[in-house]
C-alpha cells in the first residue's frame, strides 16, 4: 500500500511546504494520502462530485475508465459474462474468490432458502397507491425489512452480517416482482426455489397462478447476464451512499434502502428508464437531427440518455456485452420491426460518428442497451431501474460488509467551502426589511 513516494504541497503566499505520502494500489493510479492535510495545514481539499477523491480502500472492483476495463476481484467482466453466472459473481463479490462446485451449491441453497418474505410484509404493499413508482415501493419495503428481521441487525456480529447479506440478495427479486404485480393488479407470485435466480425472478414477474409459466431459456440467460453486468461498479453514487449511510452504524436494510434512493436518479440507474422515455419523445427517425442539436446546445439542458459515464471515457465494457445480448434477445424473440428499437439502433450509429460525442468521449453506456432489452422482453419502463437495484444489491452489500470489516473505516463526514454569511446579530422581526 505505502510507496516510497511523497508529494510536496507549497503555499505560494508564505513559502510553507508540507509533504504527503503517496499510496499505491495493486493497479491503477496512486493516491495522495491527505488524511493529515487539515491537521498540518488548516485547509481542506475542495472536490465537488468527488472527481479526484478516493473515499476508501477496496478489494472488490477495479475500473480503468480510459481503457474500458472492469474487473471483479481480478476477473474481467467480459469473461465473467461469457463463462460465469450471477450466483457465482454474487459469491465472488461477497467472499473474494470464485466458489468451488460444493460452495456454489451451498450458496444457491442458502439464497433460495431466503427468497420468501415475512407474510406480514404483503400488507405493507397494500398501503401504497397502485400507481406508485415501483422504485418508491422498493425503497420503502427494503427499509422496512429492518422492522421484520431483528435477528440480523447486529452489525458487529459477522454471522448476522452474512445472514442479512443473504437475505437481501435473496429477497430483492421477490420484493421487486411484488412491486410490479401490485401495480398490475395481479396476485403476488411466491418464489419457486428449484428455478435459477433469474428464472425465479422472471416467473414472479410474468407468471400468474392460473397458468404454468413457460421459461424462454434465451431470456433467462439474458436476465442472468443483465444481473451480472450490473452487480457492482466500484464507488458510484449509490454504493457511496450505502457506505456513507453504513458508516454511522445504520443497519444493512436501511443502508440498502438509501442505495436504492440514490440509484433512482436519472444520472445514475434511472438512466435506463430515461433512455426509453427519450426514444418515445423523439418518436421518429426524422426527428433525430433536431433532438441532437438540442443535446449539443449549451443553453438547452437536454442530454442523450444512455451516453457518457463519469469514469468510462472509452467504451463501457458492460455495454459491449449488453449490445451482443441485446441482439441475441431481439433475434430470439423475432423482433424485427419495433420502431423504437430501430430508432435506438440508429441513434447509436449516428452518435458514435458525431464529432460532439466523439470529441467528448461519450459512448453508449450499459443503460442504453439494458433499456432496449427490457422493453423487448416486456418489462414495463417503470421497472427498469428496479431491475438494476436487484442486481446492484449484491455489490452494495459486499461493499457494506467490506466497510464494516475495515479497521480504518470511520463515519463519513465531508467538509465544505463555506461561502454564506459570516456571523451577524439577530434582527428582531419589527426591524427586518
Ligand atoms: N449527452 C450530451 N452531452 C453530454 C452527455 C450526454 N449524455 N454526457 C456528458 N455530456 C457533456 C457535458 O455537457 C459536458 O460538456 P462540456 O464539457 O462542453 O460542458 C461533458 O460532456 C462532460 O460531462 P459531465 O457532465 O461533466 O460528465 P460527468 O462525468 O459529470 O457525467 C454522466 C457523467 C452523469 C453519466 C453524464 O454523461 C450523463 O448525464 N449521461 C446521461 C445519463 C446516463 O446515461 N447515466 C447513466 C450512467 S451509467 C450508470 O449509472 C450505470
């Protein structure tokens, strides 16, 4: 971790200098250790959006945004997507190594034993409006889990931490599918534990008690891959939210509810929903030109949703896999003439050649394609971000556990550059103007 390097900071106004150690990770850029900065200099760093700030040490996920590389515990996402499955990746993120055959079977058994919800939780759903956004429902229900599973709330007990991790991974598809069923006015489907994680989720979403659910293996595989590709992504907004909430000692269910809230925003997980809304708004390929001129206009706040990424300034490696899956799903379902999907493919081609996007290194991100796949398999637009939350729960809880187990971890408490009023006397109401 520590390197022999240091950097020197000098204050031009008085010539004072301070040395700060440089820490080296196993790969990726080195970091300047500024933990003593305030104590030594009386100054803070200023970094809105944390574009230059490492908030923690982590061994889970590595991203090289310039090269378009994403590794989980050292394994490349493209290789995992090709050769692994979501349960293995979940095990890997949580435990640091790929499971042996026996460990994998045990893990699947454990997860499938936790898929049901406390029956009282179903009454919770009935308190929501039928037209509530499913992200609002999921956020509420996941937060409420802490009111039901008191036996896994002690964050200082490693066994309880692991049980809550298993519970969250296992119950998220059930919670998400119930949110959908409630909005559709259909009966809740109980989980069926002999199905795969993805298959069970699809059946809970699309099955009805009156008929046997027939699984399409291409869609089951695509769903598994989508879950894998969204499982973790280093210290993004929602993961940092989970860590920050957890740094105060909050219970894991509350922390994951906070993560879901953060994911919901259109700049983050809400982008897959925003992509479809944008395509619907454009409506026809003849309107693409006008739309792109709005995107490029500095005075217009329109963005090309599903393009660009804070870290990837090259192709998002998940988007490469997702693009392939997208074409597989469209072919398997025999979808040839969906005007919205045609529009998406045309937008992709135009934007990839357009000087504005090329010069700013704005490539399609994972959400551009996941939205299209979800639409093709019949998932309603409002559920898109919920599916992302189901997948990301694995990463969130792995990152939360890593933080709790890190002896260096402290309550998260950023500082600020204050530019408001300095101290002034209170003005009585009759004297105010
Ligand atoms: N459309 C048009 N212009 C864009 C876009 C976009 N999608 N993204 C960035 N830009 C432009 C900005 O206007 C800015 O231009 P300027 O330098 O002339 O001012 C430049 O590219 C840099 O953009 P920033 O906003 O500074 O980049 P940042 O790293 O903060 O933003 C973000 C990343 C939020 C993802 C952004 O690219 C965006 O809004 N994309 C659309 C939403 C989206 O798809 N989000 C999903 C992210 S992936 C995920 O969460 C799984």
